[in-house]
């Protein structure tokens, strides 16, 4: 079915809707990834995630926490920092998205 302008629905969606939707979907994916990593790490650390014989940040932190009393502090520090690292660029990602999505005179709601 054609619209009054002569374009089909698919063309209108592809030309007008998707270009405005893509940055928001990309931002949501970038901001959700650290949460998925943190949830998996927390669940595995508590023993509710992956089985202990599989490699996971939570399993590595749990194994390292058992060796803290022996003086092996790095065994849990390195996996802990690895879980923190993906979340580091999140504020800068949102700032860049905000600058490109809203004009300078408009306040973001």
C-alpha cells in the first residue's frame, strides 16, 4: 500500500524511523553490557551461576578470595578489575550520545 507521497511503508520505516532508532538501540546495548557482566560475576561468585569448573569472572574471584589469607591478593584483584573495566566508558558514551541527540539549546529530559 502506498502512502499519499507515493512511498511504501517499508521505505518510510527504512528512511525515517530506523536512522533515529539506531543510536538509541546502540546506546542501550552499550549500557546493558556491563550489567550483564556484573550479574554473571555476582551469581558465579555466590555459586549460583556457571559450574565451578568453567572459567568465569565470579569463579575466578571466588577462587582468589580463598587464597587471600595466604598472601595471594592478586588472585582476586585481577579478575575483579576485569569485571570493572567494561563499565568504565559508560558515562562518556552517554555524554557523547546526549550531545549528538539533542540540540545545544534543548534541555535533556
